[in-house]
């Protein structure tokens, strides 16, 4: 039995496929740029979190140092007060 012939593609069908192909290519390009942007932003966020973590630890150390400091009003030794008292 002979195979039925498929009708030749019309010019409108060819143009529609070309438009779809162009649209797909544009979407793929946008996707690649978005992926690059996401990766770049992720790197920046990771770097910033490392800095925030370091600063948090330093702040904690400073807080501990300040807590351990002796205030001026407290007597720290058995030395007599200066003559102007």
C-alpha cells in the first residue's frame, strides 16, 4: 500500500517555526545570563556572610573584654589615692 503524501509545508508554517526557533534561542540566552547572575550573587552573599561571621565573633570578643574591664570608679590596688583627693 503506498504511503500517503504529506502536504508541503506552507510559507506561513515555515515562518511560524522560524519565529518559535528564534524565541527559543532568545529564552536560552536569557536563561544563561540569569544563571550567571545567580551564581555571581550567590558568591557575593557567601563572601558577605563570612565577613558578617568574622565581625560577629570580633564583637563578641570585644564585649567579653569590656565585661572583664575594671571600671575607673572601682579600687584596683592598695595604693593610696593621689594627693589631690
